C-alpha cells in the first residue's frame, strides 16, 4: 500500500505542475492578446518558448477532438478549458490515493 501512495503522490504532483504550467500559458496568451506590441526578450523569451514547447503537444492533441465553437463571427477555442478540466478531474481521482 505504501508503493501505491508514493506513486499516487508522484502522479498528483506531476498533474499539479502541469496545471500550473497551463495557467502560465493562459496568462502568456492573455498578455500577447492585450499587448500586441509586446515581444519577450531575455529571460521572458526563454520562459515563453518553454511554456509554448511544454503546452503545445497536449493542446494539439485535445484540439483534434474538440473543435472551436462558433459564436457569431468569432471562434472560441475551448481546448484549453477542456484540458484544464481534465487535469482537475485526474487530480481529484488520484488525490485520495495519496
């Protein structure tokens, strides 16, 4: 039983880190949308490149199944929301096993 709780702790921690990285990506996307003239430089360029590199593969995977929703003349991409909810669900399932 000790092995299960250690493994559950490792999985839960990995899911939690993924959750925070995804939130950092959301903040980065908002900054890029609100400030079109903002170009990251130095440290922030490194952070933004790694955030994109870490979050793009799972987002592309979810986008294959969850298509954007058309709202009037705009399209709303809900893949990020689906991925966040999936991470929360997985953390809720794994959490009690710790």
